[in-house]
């Protein structure tokens, strides 16, 4: 029951993403921000669910501030994840991901991954040159594709997609750099529905990733994710089955959203 909480922030992020061999669509190079603003703070809680019971295992907080990086305005987006004290006794998780994202194009300039998962530590500091298509990390220099995202910027990037342009089943591709590798990703849009979470009931937009075996997840169509059906496109819930029960990650708190959370129908 402990191991599923190891990739705490990656599970939240990759809940909306899946791996494919497609190239990124040119339409999404330099997408503009209409979904979030500086000062936003969102808290996600990780639950282990079995037989109708929910056990809190950990949480992650995402914050956004407006700063300057090499003289340019950027969103400094930070994700901090941790397991709760009870689970620390079995598998302690302390994860921190940071991205410095250009305010005009939503492309990252810098990404920092600093994680400690059960005593296994990873530190990687990546600088992106989007013009030269290179990424300089702690481990070397790597070629990247156009319009490259990192694991944090991808979340904020995806929130700005105009889902009204798509029909259920459509794939929305882009590329992401993680662990010194380029991954070709897509979001598969499934349509709109109401979803009940541990926070409340929402009008939502649903995705179902098609995960390929060899990632941190098993292959197949086993994961679902929902974002708010309002201009915020706030991540509300991620569900993934495990051998006994399932992992559920719910949005449990927010502040300073860009728009009112009009998709919220009722609070639990």
C-alpha cells in the first residue's frame, strides 16, 4: 500500500498525460495564458481508496508567483509534495519541482527537480534554449524538439488548451523533457460530465490517458482525470487502480484563482 505513493507529483502531473510517438502540434507552440494568474495556490491530496474508505497518504501544493528570470518576466511555478507522517515510517516522500515559465509563450526557461523518495534522491537542474533546441541539465547537454515543456510547465500549459475545438476521442499532442529524455505526449479528450470528489461536485472535462507499458504506470487505459469546466481548467481529480483498491488524488483547497470556480456545484 505504500509504493503507489512514491511518484507523488509525477502521478498528479501524468494523470493528464500519456505517451505516444506523435510530434507536437504546431498550433500549440506559444500558447497564451488565459487560465491562471500569479498568486494562485492549489492543494491536492492523495488517498488510498478501498471498499469505500479513503485513507490520506500525502499531499502536494502548487504555487505560482510572478518573477524575473534573465531580465524577462516569468511565472515561477513550484510543486511541493510530501507523504504524511504515518507513511513516512514506511516510505518517506519529499518532492520539489520548480519551473520558470515565460509569461508570453508559456515555454519554460528553467526546470529544477529535487526529490527524496524512500531515501532515493534525485537532483536535476535544467536550462532550456528553445531557439537552439537544447537542454543543459546537471548531467549534460541534450537535443530537444520545438516547444518543449517540463513536468510542471506542462500542467499550466495544458490548462490553457481550448477544449471547445475538440470532440471526444481527439488527441492533443505536445513534448516534455524529463530525466534527460524527450517524451512525446498527448492528452486524449473524452468530453464533459459531472464528477464528485472529496471536495465537492463539479461540472468537469474528462481525460483518459492511454499509458504505454514501461512508464511509471502499467500499460492500458486505466487512469482517469478531470479538470474544472470553467476558464480556470483546474485539475480536480485523478484516479488510478492498483492491485487492491485505487489511488485517488483530489483538489482539496485553492486560493487566488483567475476566475470564480463556477464549475463547483456543491461542497461536500
